[in-house]
């Protein structure tokens, strides 16, 4: 319950996606506590569940046919480029999701989509952050084309909890990615 109050955008996105994707075949939405789930979501470099092998914990992940297809990070306060890029890079070079709730080690799919949702509630009126985010997104898409890693698709969404289009835009994008 505390996570809902401390991270309202996380919680709303998590709840919304579970509801919107519940009728998709072979889809599982995994959420961390801030997104309304009951577990952390660790990603690992090797097929060993060790602390020296764990690279990051993500906010939300969508599995399709028991493979990682979508990774989502939601930033409600720290929207600096180093935060954005750091989370993307750690997830990009990760290969496995290992958790006691899973029977097997979960691999990355061949084409993983990484989504970042950036909260605009903290932005000042004359901000250049949105232009910065667009530049980051464009650059990351170009870099990912040159890398030989499973994360091949990258998208930034930005807005406030009160922006109803934000949830619908995210949901439609994810549904299109899951059809691939």
C-alpha cells in the first residue's frame, strides 16, 4: 500500500497494464512493489542467481511465451540523462530473469522492447527536458541498431498521472510490440 502512495504513476501503469493484457495468450505481467506487484524483478548477466551477477532490478516486465519481451522503467523524480541511460544499459546487457516464483530461468526474447516512462510533474514551464528526451530517444534507437543485444526497440513516453492519453498510448504501443 505504501508503494501506491509513494509511486502513484508506477502503481497506475502497473494496474492498467495487468487489466489491459489479461486476455492476451501466453502473456504475464510481472510488477515490482511500486507498480502494485509483490516482488522485485532482478535481471542477471549469467544463468546464476548470485549478487555479483545481478545487474539491475526493473519496475515492470512483460513475458510472452516464457521469454522477456518488454522491460519498463518508470521515473517519477530522477529524470536526468544518467538515470535514463544507466537503467537502459544495465537492462540491455542483461540476459536472464531469475526468481523463485519461476520454474525456470527466463531468457530475453530475440527482440526485447525497453520502455521508459518519464513523469513531467516536476518540470518547470520553460523546460528543455522534453526536447532532451526526444534527442536521447533518437540517439538510443540508432545505437541499438548497431549492437548485438536483445533490446532492439526503445521508446520514451512522458506525461503526468492525470494525462489519460499517456496510459492508452503506452498500452497500444505494448500491444503492437506483443503482436510481433
